[in-house]
C-alpha cells in the first residue's frame, strides 16, 4: 500500500538523500529558502519542461515559444502596475518580531473568503477583532498592516543611481507582451494564437516556505493566448481542459487536484475570470497554477506607456483592435513538488519494506539502469555494451557495485522504471531480465529487442 498521509519530511529527506534537491549554499550554513536542483532533480525538471513545451507549444499550430530576458525596462513595471501595487500586506508580531502576510494569517485561521479582497485597514481590523495569534509565539499584538513591494531591485551598469535601477522580473508574462508586435508581425500569426515561455521569476516573498512551494527565486511556465473578445468563454474552457490534460499526462492523481474559481471579490481588477488548479500537498491545498482571462488590460497599458501601436489588424474583417488574452500561468517548482509528492510511495516487496518513486516513465530522471550480476565472467562488458547502445535514446545508468537488492533499492528511490540485469544465462542465450519498478516483476528478453521494448514501455 502507498502511504501518502505522512508529512513532507519524508519527501524532503529523500530529495536530499538521493540527489534531487539540496539546500542552497549549504556549506555556508545555507541561504534561507534557496534550493539547488541536484543531478536527478535537474533531469526531472528538464523532463517536465520538455513535456510542457511539447504539449503546449510543439504540438500546436497556434503556439510559438519565446525566451525573453529577466531584466526589462523599468517602465514595463510601471505600465503593469507592479511598481505601485505588487504588494503584500505585511504585519509584524510586536512580541517576537516575526513578519507575516496579514491576508494569509486571516486565510489560515478563517478561510479564503474572509481574506479575499480586503484593504490594509480591513486586514488590521479583522486580525484585531478575531484576536488572531502569531503562529510563532502566540501573541495577539501585531503592527498595523502596511504595503510591502515584492519586486527585487538591482542596478544595471557601473553607476548606482535611480536611473540605473532595474527590477528582476516578478513574472515571465510581461516578456511576452512586450514582444507581441515582433511575434505577430514576423511569425505572421492570425488570432487566436499564443506565446509560451519558461523562465526564472523573483519575488521578495514575506513568508516563503514549504520546501520549494514558495521561494523568492522560482521558475514559471507562462502562456499568453491572444484572442478576439467574442467567444473568450469557449477558449477559456479549452485552456482549462488542456491544462488538466497535461497534469494527467504527468501522472498526477486526479483525486488530489481541484479547480477553484475565484470569487468576484478575489478577482484582480483586470480579470474577468480566474480559475486556480490546486493540489493537496501534505501541508494542505496549494495553488499549482492559475488561468486568467485578463481582457485587453496588459496590451493597453503597454500602448499607453510605450506610445507604440500594439494593435492587431484582422484581414478578414478589416478591423484593427487590441487583442484580449487568456493567461495560463504555471509554477515550475510547484509542479516539481507535486510530481515528487505524488510519486512518493512505500510498500513491501518480497517481504522487504521499500520506498519508491512512482514517476511516470516519461518524466523519470533515469529511464533504465543496467546491472551485471557480478563483476566478472564478462558480464560487465556485456552490461557496458548495452548501456552504450541505449544512452543516446534515454538517460541510462550503469551500476555494478553492491548486491542486486541494494542496486534495485537505489533505483527505486530515484524512480527508475526499469532495471536490466545481465546474468549467467545472458552468456548462454543473449537474454537479460527487465525488472519493473512498481510490481517488481521480471521478464527475460533478447538483448537485441531491449531498445524496442523499452521505447514501447516509455510511451
Ligand atoms: P500565491 O497566491 O501562491 O502567492 P500567485 O497567485 O501570486 O501565487 P501568480 O502570480 O498567479 O501566483 O503566479 C503564477 C504561478 O507561479 C503560481 O500559480 C505558482 O505556481 C507560481 N508561483 C508564484 N509565486 C511563487 C513563489 N513565490 N514560489 C514558487 N512558485 C510561485
């Protein structure tokens, strides 16, 4: 039986033990809430990115990709409203001096409805009236809520002054809007069409935490899908379905996902509809991604601030207008966390307790591991030859150290779906065994058929 009711600690411990995710700057005592993806973590992450790119860009005629820069003209963030209002309501506990997001404190104690759309004054009042306690020390004495801008600032060039100031982008989306004219003209795309990109974003979060769920440096996978205003509802539904489909492709258990439409009070002022896809993490439900109908807000703002023409000319109707947009916005790191939590399993195989990661073979960091039963009698040579033959197709490992049982367990913990063993029968009939991770079942197959069989299983 799988065990999923245990806390995050087991997943975090496995991530460290098996080289998925390490504490950032560990040898210096760590930099709080920074994480480094280790050798298996980066494979997993790249496989997820490739799957996203394939599903949303490569396999669609109406989509193209982009990779825009992290540093953008500061006016971009004035246009979007980030300079004025990309803020969270900050409160300090007067006793222990810990800082919190006022809205999150209300949400955690009283539910999302109670926190949605509240002004700073209302947040302070709710916290006081309901005597909400500091999660760290239990005090009910907080400062008034005040606005805290989450954008990271830095300076470009050698002179440090206001004119050299730039922001690290807090979202990747704006790189798409500022390239809208380039892409629509050069790629000769007709509406509806979309642009997707994967990249880093930075937010000076007040309360990062829950491992890689909320960090200050993270990756997003965002799409802006440019449309005509009429018929947005139908396209919104199509994007909802596409996003669900992708999470299912990753093997995420449907019963741990839910779709939450934002209440009108919670909606950003430019959004007519927002749906979040949430996942049930060991620490509770958390947002995995959001899909928002942002109307023509962003392009209009950039038209105003840049004084450039970002309209679209429809050759069929001879109309010129500003396209509207549907924005599916995914968190890369939250997707990795979901995949890790979703895959973590414990059972007993052949009377022995084991931990294994039930990754879908398509995204498993290592697809197959090749083991010679012993280190002599020519078995390692055959094993290496198989490894050589497979390595251009998949990520394959070769391992000849320790007992076979130990080698299986190591691969189970990194979620390798297939282990191939070269044994004495191989010398007689050129066959090897394939052992499947989840069932532990073994089958003998001919070496020359191995690549085809594994390729088929990977589909
Ligand atoms: P939250 O309410 O959790 O702060 P958000 O609604 O501000 O998230 P968006 O601005 O919609 O998030 O960003 C899109 C996606 O980017 C989110 O769904 C999430 O997956 C990811 N994301 C946002 N902030 C972070 C963060 N600090 N760390 C990791 N991922 C994040």
